C-alpha cells in the first residue's frame, strides 16, 4: 500500500482526478447550468409566434408614438385652430376683444420654437385677467412676452389698451 502512495504515476493520476473534481465544482458545473438555461430560454422564445402581437407591447408602442406626435402637433393647422378657438373663448369670458390672430413663422432668433402672436384690446384689469387665465390652459402654450400699449381712442372717456402676447407652442 505504501508503494501505491509513493509511486509517482499513481500520485499523478490521483492528483489529476482531485484537480478534475475541484475544477468541475468551480467552473464546469456553473457553465453547464448556464448553457442549459440558455437553451431552455431560446426554445421558449422560438416557440412564441410573434412578440408584437402582445397587447401590452402594442399599447406601450402606441402611447410612445402618441407622445412623440404630441411634440410635433404644434405646427399643424389643427393646433392653430384650437389655439384661436381657445383664445376667443377666453377673450369672451374676460370681456376683451381679440383683434389679431396667430401669425405664422415669427421665429426670429429661435428657429426651433413655434411662436404665435395675438393682439387684444380692452381695459387693463380685463387684459391682465385674460393673461392669468391663459397661463392655466395647457393647450395654448407658454407665454413668451407681453407688450401693453395705449391706443388712441376716439371716445375720450374710454381708455382702451392694446396687449400683444407672444405664445410659444409647446
């Protein structure tokens, strides 16, 4: 028995078996498990007909496309029609007169923004009330700047003001 342990050939065989067991435990076992899991998942994916037919995926795609389209609806005729409609309703509620409708392409320095200009006439209090009510509306856009001028009224008792508002379409 001592000869077996002292013989170098037997020691080499025993050492290589121990090394094989240790390396299997450390590396090969995890690699084989990962390979089997990969094969199972690949078979499951190939077994599905089409991923785009799933209603959840289609719904997410549709909502993402709607969000993208909302960003580009600013330059459409529908947006401008909605803008004029909303502004005229607000002007009527606040007792001001809408004298100028949105003019296209007032971009000037900011080419990537769509800027619309409107002109209103009325008393100062009503103009400011109109301005505050437009800030609450989402479909109109953001106010970029406001200019208020006094107009030459033919009737000396009534002092009308003219307000020019620049909206940025968002």
